[in-house]
C-alpha cells in the first residue's frame, strides 16, 4: 500500500491506495481516505502529517 497526496491550491488530500491486478490488468483501489491536510494534522497529534500518513499506510 502507498500514500497518495493530491495537491490543490487550497489544500492537500491524503488517501491510502492499494495496487491490484484484475484480469491481468493493473488498477488501484482506495483503502482509506484520510481527509484533507487540516484533518490529518489533528489526527497526527503533533507529528509531521506526511510522516504520520506514510506510517499509517504501512
């Protein structure tokens, strides 16, 4: 699993993605939506939000 960060001019959005194969084709599935940057900062409890999200994806 890996972390996907979608950046816009207003905020960043964090998702945990899993790569899978379906009928010989590669695709990805969203395992968990962590929310925008402000939400992840609250969940991280003082840690760096990017590092916290990467650890959660492991």
